[in-house]
C-alpha cells in the first residue's frame, strides 16, 4: 500500500501529513511518498519526512502507483491525472463549492473522500477536521483582535494607575466560539457569550464567561439537530437583535462565529449597532466567507466603520500552519487507521458504514454521495 502526500498550492500553508503520521503509516505496513517541499509552509523540511521513513520526490513519482493520496484542500484535477484508477483521494475537497473538481475526480477514476462531511458522532471525533481547524481559528481570532486593539486585555494595577480589563463578547458558541472564550479568558478579558442553542449556556458558564441569552422566546432546544443550529423564528431574531443592541455598546472585542449549515451566515450585528460601539473596538467575523455575521464585513480584509475595526477572517487555521497541519494530519491518520484491514494490508471502506456513506463523493467514475445528487 503506497500513500502519497501532495504539496498544496496557492495560499494554502498546511500539509496533510507530518513525520509522526508518516511513522504511523509505516507501522501499518504502508510506504509513504511526500512531494518535495510539501511541508515548507508548516516548517517541516523534506529531510524530516525522510527521517520518518518517507521518500521525497516530484509529483509524478509520488503519485505513481499510489493507493491513497492525502491532500489538505484538494489538487487541481489535471495535476493528478497520472494517479492510479481507484486510488483514494482524502482531504477537505469542498464538494459544496467545487462541484466541477469533484466531477473531474470521478472522471479520473479517483475515489474522493471529503473529510469536512465527517458526521458529528462520537466515533468520528478524532477524524473531525472542522473541529480541529475551528478550534485553532477561535484561538487565533482572539490573538488577532488583541493585536489590533489599542489597549490591554487584563486588568493591571500599576504605580501609574489601573488598566481596566477588556470586555469580550463571543457570538456563536460552537467549537471556535468555545476556544475564543477560553483564550480571551486566559488573556484576562471579561467575557460574555451568546448562542441560539440552549445547550451552550452551561458550556459558557463552565468556562467562566457570562451567558447572554434571549429569555421567553424559544431558540433551539438542547444541541439542535446533529449538534447544529437551524434558522430561528422572526420573533426570536427580533428579541436577539434587541439583546445584542443593549450589550454590544459596552464591548471592546467581539468575536462572531455563527453559522447555519447550508445557508448564509445569520446577520447578528447591524451598522446601527456598530455605531454604538466605542471607537477602537475590534470585531473578528469568523463567518466572513459565509457572508459574514457583521454588516459591512469584507472577507479577507480589515475594514473600519464608525471607528470599529472589523476583521473578515478567512481560513485562520492557515496562519498556524504547524499546529493546523499536525491536527489535520492526525485526523486523516485516525480515519485511515480506523478503516485499516490488517489482513488485506490496506483501507477497506464498507458501503454501509455511516462515516463512509457521509464522506465518500465518487466511486467507479460516478458521483455516489446523496448530497451531490440533484433533488428529485
Ligand atoms: P458551527 O460552526 O456550525 O456554528 C457555530 C455556532 O454558531 C454554533 O454553536 C451555532 O449554534 C451558532 N449559531 C448559529 N446561528 C446563530 C445565531 N443566530 N446567533 C448566535 N449563534 C448562532 O458549529 P460547530 O463549531 O461546527 O459546532 C456545532 C455543534 O457540533 C456543537 O454542538 C459541537 O459541540 C458539535 N460537535 C460535535 C462533534 C462530535 O461529536 N464529533 C464534533 C464537533 C462539534
């Protein structure tokens, strides 16, 4: 069994394997071939991969006869034309946004597996790239906010007087939001947070932050279906807007992370609400790519409105390439290990398995995932 690790292109800094996972694959009896320079963005030298037992070479050599191809964001289909038919292509392939590429992978005979469609079930937690990368994004959002904020986060009592603690508000308490709360708390800010899912109230309190919740109008009971939020009623949205208006004017730092699967991000902060904030405040909108939670947010840019800086954060995990690569690589290794058949000496993916059904996009030249089939 040969595993190929591709060098990513464009703005991507991460890599889909690290020396530790190379050793793990070797332990399973696989050989690993890494494309030259694949680890550069994550500070891993070719020699580090070689020391772990991999061979390093050009793409054509690496792909030749590979049974499994590991990638972070999915290669240009033309660039993997030399791959063996039936090879597994495993990574964050963005099937919702890059349907043409997925169709091209099918045409090339690759079996494409989209790791971002991993079901949110206990068995799959260690394979969940959305969680591992969102967690880092939540941390980095606070650090980035801190670097643009002209004040300190913690309270400091000095001979020259007292520095008051910053007030941070986290909107959307999924994986990224929880880490944003924890990070802002560690830096000494006074933290509050809100979500539509009632189950998050306890999680917010357990991290030492103050839950800010709409009372008297039903939001989403418990975890929500599949752990995710859905759209709330117009009545709830009006109550939430009023609650936010009262709270946001007193905040220095706001981190928004609210997403609803399959829909544009909900608008949580209007321009009128921004105008009530103190000049110098900083907002990081982690939902920027999905349309943004903040009015006027621009994905990939920092804009200033009413004296408030709004960071339209995009792919923050890329800015922590070493850690992001390590976690992403372990997610892939955990997936492959879970389906490794020792007798056959390779990965076996049963059709009926819940994980396989959720992430398998293409097989035998066809699109096989239910989510890719046109609605009847
Ligand atoms: P997400 O990125 O889809 O959304 C971020 C947060 O925004 C969510 O908490 C959501 O409820 C919230 N939100 C949506 N609309 C909002 C609004 N109008 N106002 C305020 N908040 C709003 O979420 P995620 O980080 O992917 O996590 C979703 C859930 O999945 C969580 O419950 C998490 O604990 C769970 N999870 C489970 C597993 C597992 O069991 N394998 C792994 C990861 C996450």
